C-alpha cells in the first residue's frame, strides 16, 4: 500500500481507520437495502482502500466501483448491489 510521504504516520493511520469505517458503513447500508447506491467522494486514501473495500463488499453482495477524476486519480468509491 503506497501512502503519502507528506503526512505524519499517526495522521495516516487515523485517516485510514476513519475512511475504512465509512466504507464499512456504506457497505452495510447498501447490503441492507437502506440505499440502492452510495457514493463516497473525496476520500484521501480511496486508492489504498479499493482492494480491501472489494474484499469486504463481496460477501455482502455489494459491488465497489472506483470513481476516477479526469486526470486518472482515484478520489472515491461507488457502492451498489452486485445484482443491480
């Protein structure tokens, strides 16, 4: 996992944990039928969380779609029912 060098390690760890918690909540919301789709944008570590998010979402029947910017930067994740 490549992480930015411009942030103190404690900030990186705390931010990753917070963003992972947001991803977990979104997976639960979609899996439970609370929302058909959730878009998580402006995630600092979207690229680093993508594979872990997909591993968590698959057993819940949720698909994770990367949300790219025009310059091919990953800034968010879309979550939707896998059967949608």
